C-alpha cells in the first residue's frame, strides 16, 4: 500500500494500516507539519486509535456581537473564505463544550516507526498494482491524473495565517469568534498557555496581537514567543457533491486511488476525528474490491 502525503491524514493512515507495511511518499524534505492551529479534537477517537492519551478539557466558546445574527454570520463567512455564505452560522451566547487536546509532539509520535520517503513527487502509473491512499488536494489530483472537472466543479479557497503566542501565567481553554471587520482576524483560541489567532493578513501581525490582547483583556507585555505560520488552504468552499463523488469513484476505479482527508475529498467540515471511520471504509473497500462504494462517500 502506498500513502501519498506525510501530513496528519497520511500519518494517521500509516499508523492505522501499519500491518500492510505502507510506504508514505512525501514531496517535502521533512514532515510538513502544516497543521498550524491547535491540536484540539471533538472526541478521543484519534488518540484512542493511536494509543496516545489526549487531555479531556471543558472549553468555553462565544462570539463577539457585531450587528445582528444574520450580518454577523455573513461577515464571519466572508472573513474566513472570501465569500458570504449562509451555511456558516455564528453562535450566540456562551457555550461549554468537551474537547480533547493532543500532546504537543503528536505529529512526531505519529511519524515514529513510519516508513517515509522524502523529496519524491509521486508519478501515477497504471502499472502500480497496489492500493494508493492520496491526501493530495482534489484539484491538484485531478490535474495530475488529467481529469477534466467540467463546469460542475469550481474550486475556491482562502489562504490564511495563524498567529501563535505563549501567554504568561495562563491555563485556560476558550474560543472566541469575531465577525467585526475592524478586527483583522476571525477567531482566537487559548489552549492552556498558548494563543492561536486565525487571520488572513500576516503583515498585520503586531496589530493582530494587539487587537487580540485587547479583546481578551490581557496586557501585551504578557505575550511572548510570537510566531506566524501560513497555510495555503486555510478555508475551502463546498463544490457540487455529486461531481465530487464522481471523481473519487473514477480515481478509485481507474487508478486504484482512494482519497483521504478534508482537501482530498473536498469536504470543508471534515475533521481528523472523521478520518478514523473513513480509513476503516477504505480498508474494507481495498480488501473486497468494492470500488463502486466510493461513490457513496458523503
């Protein structure tokens, strides 16, 4: 079995399918570690599956009111994706939710004992008689395979940055959604003593931190070790569901390629938690040869 990509989805696949002795192919020179946000999960399924303990916490979540619920939701969507959408609601009031925090070295633990070949641009060859799990973003995989997406598919996404900083004397778990366009970010979170701010304006790092500090009521002097990391696919917008499934089905039937992950299957709401079940389905399909079932993936 071959796994394309040593990101979190690829490493999860390599661990769950270890008995098949998969080879992970990565075009970067090292583990990309391109997940810049906090490693916070809705359930413990990833940690349980990997045998890595996650910390169960109670997270407080709220939003900064701007104008009204409709305007706030539209602006929040626009700040995230560059498109005003009605399917990105924004919460009202204060909510408490259970979350699971992964250890800071999760990616290193996932990469341990995994066979990875670096600096390799995988070339698709019909003669490869092995199941292939691809984490390549769908538009790039289409191009690599010479697939014509047709008029039904219009890929749009927004690049973004995550500002990360350490906070002095802090041990909190909060998330704050921000619609107001005067703020240069859409969300900020505190996990333990770490601040994470999602922004689309890396050049405004100092302003972003200043605005975040003001909202949180924490003096600027208590933030240190500030870093900014860019992410090409910060947010993606949905495409036609049937067209998406048709491509996944075609790639599996034609090239024995199973798509895995948010960008590979182009599902904006997909979480890493969901990939555990997806991998179980892919394993079953690969074993039984029921490739037509891929078209039913939602």
